[in-house]
């Protein structure tokens, strides 16, 4: 399964529902995208929100 999310301190907010019960242990592989030149509108919104929350 591949999903997108945004890191907010020690929490990762995901953009879709996943069919995994609460409390279930999972393993996450982190792929960090450092390209900030061509941001989608959704990506720009979440980056702006993260900056606002700080």
C-alpha cells in the first residue's frame, strides 16, 4: 500500500482512510521528497498549514 501524508512534529497525517484497526502496529518506509519547485496545490496547502501551526 502506498499513501501520502505530511509530518507534523511526531505525527504523520495521511490524506486517505486506511483499512487498519486502531492500535495495530505498522512499519513505515519514509521517502522524503525535497523538491519544492513544482508543488501541487494540495502539497502547497499542507506545507503552508504546517508552517502556520509552528
